[in-house]
């Protein structure tokens, strides 16, 4: 049985954050800008859904007065 919506991916376990970062750097280096953009768009849709597109971002500024 195949599911066209989801792709099976290998799960990689890294012994350190540095090793993971090096792998991600090399993986992204091999991608085209369009592939990176599509990956980012998928992550946005997973995290925020329609809110990412339809809800404007609230910009909040805070400051502290120093004497």
C-alpha cells in the first residue's frame, strides 16, 4: 500500500548537534533554491496551517527606559 501524500524517510540519529548541523548543511547545499523554498513552505503549512497566510503578524515592541 502506498500513500501519495506522505513519503517514507529514513530517520537519522546523530551523536552531537555539530554532527547534525554538518549533515543539514551538506543536505541543503545539494538542494536547489526552489527545493529549499518548497521545503520551507511545507514546514510553514505543517506548523501554522492557513493562519500563516490569512492572519497578519502582530508586531509588538517593548522597551525599557534606563536612567
